[in-house]
């Protein structure tokens, strides 16, 4: 919301007053630009900075660049940036999780790499919410439903998840319950997810994957179309 964004800008200006070129301030400015609707500008800003002295040291900035590239659909660029970030920060749970995520988004043939990096992230932080959600999605695809449900329940019980993460946890729980033949319970979880975060294209894409797995091709197409309308990059993120 605007109030939170304005508060973030005030903190950023205070940080810049103390240290104009601090890497955390540079990353924060890029995140504000990215989520303010200018992803290309955020990527260009970081690429320009990384051509200078920061390019030889900053896992933080390479990690932010990799995240922006991944969210923008440039998976090859994201892989390269995140691999560089990991050279500087191999024990950074977020970098390992994002490397796993870009491999997961590539779909078939990249499952082993994705799982490997998710496991690395969870060894560093066993309750890391994005990693629990990502690995749960892969476990559902493998029909390892009980393990997926355990991970999802950790997210729901953690108290650390954002509203968006809670919505995804509900959607994944719904998919696992459908897979176990509990369609009514699964539908209830999916509905909660859509109520919690109706404008999140990732939720609609996840519901689409579940519908496709359940044999509802027409419903899956409808959900994927909603996801793509909200975010055209979903074309490369639906994993169908």
C-alpha cells in the first residue's frame, strides 16, 4: 500500500544520508522501483551498479538482480546472477531458495537441481517459508502428498508467513487434499487461498495446475488465462 511504500522511502532516504553507496540502500531502492511498476528500470539500475566496484563483492545485489530477472521471465539471466551471488554468499538461505525457484520454474528436466537447492536452503533454515512452499509444490507433483502437507502446515502454523505466502500455502494444501481424494476439503482450501489473495497470478496458476492434474482441462485453461491476464510472464511460469 501507499502508506507502507512512503514509509519505506523515508527509511531509504535516511539510510542514504548516512551512506550514499551502501549496498543495502541500493538494493532497497531497486526493490521499491521494481514493485512500483518499473521492473526494467530496477534491473538497469542494478546492472549499472554491478559494472563498478560492487560487481566484485556483492552477493546481495546479484541476488536482488537475479530475483528481478526471474520475476520478469529471464530465467537464464536469473540463473547466472544467482550463481554469482552464491559464490559470494553460499550460506545465504534466500540465494539458495531463489536458485531452486528458477530451476523449478523451468519445469521438466530440472527437478533434481531445484530439489537440491531447496534442500540446501532448508539445511540453513529448516523453517524458511519460501523454501517450504517451493519444495511442497514439487512434492505434490511427485505425489508425495503427506510430506507436502507437513511442510505446508509448518507454514500455516509458523506465524512468520506473509498474507501472500499463507494464501499459497492454502492453495497447495488444497492440491494435496485433492490428490488424497478429499475434494471437498481441497476445494475449501483453494477458496480460502483465492479470498486471501485474489489478485495473485501465482495462486490462479497453482489452481490451474491442480485442475489439470485432476482432469479438469477446461477449468485449468480458465485458471491459467486468469493468471496470464494478471501477469503475462505467467506464460513461462505455469509449468503445464
